[in-house]
C-alpha cells in the first residue's frame, strides 16, 4: 500500500490489533521514506451478487440513494433514510452470509420501507418486483393493509 503522504510504495507495520468486535484488523504503519505514520484496516467485505453473476461490495449509500428516489415528494427526511439504511445493513449482516443475492437486499429494504412510507414502498416495489399491471399494485396494497393478496374467493 502506498504511503498516503509521499506515495512511497512501501510501508512498515509497527502495530497490529483486532478491533473491539473482532470484525477487523487495524495496522499502524510507518513510511520508511517520509517517516509519517498511518493506519490501515482489514475487514471482510460484504458482497452483493447481482443477477448477472457480477459481485460488488455492499454499499449502504447505494441503498439509501435508491430509497431516496422512491421517497421523492414524500414526507421522509434524511434522518429516516439513514436509519433505514442502517436497519437494512444490520439485517443483511445479521444473516451471516458474506455474499448476498441482490434480490434479498431488495427484500430487506421492503420491510422497513413499508413502515416508513406506503407510497414510497409501492414505488420501490413496482421497480424491484417489475410490476406490469394494476393488479400487481392492488395485490401489493392488500398486503400492505395486512390482508391476504387478492385472489378468487374460496368456493363452498
Ligand atoms: Zn511517506
């Protein structure tokens, strides 16, 4: 790793320790060229596997950006968005899976978003679940109201 001060390509580790929760290792480094010190952190990356098979690091900012789009014009503030992002990330990390399919990320967003704002939820769900007809919306609204999805009445 380059020295962030002088770009020297080499550095010396002077101290290594786990973070309190054991989820990462921090290394204190010293640059032999300029003598300055800096700290690096090594941790497991939570990866998201897209349908195309490509994986990318999980990004809470990306989640929040997507939800923010769905919340346009709705009474949802940045604080609520940040909290939702945190809930989604905690839920995903809580699964203990290091590589999570992107559709499960979408599912993890829908729950808290439904509690936050129903209109934003419907907008997000319409994109995420590729709604094609009014029936799709009607079914989702039924679910939001706590009822069963609309379907044929049971006979007998
Ligand atoms: Zn340096």
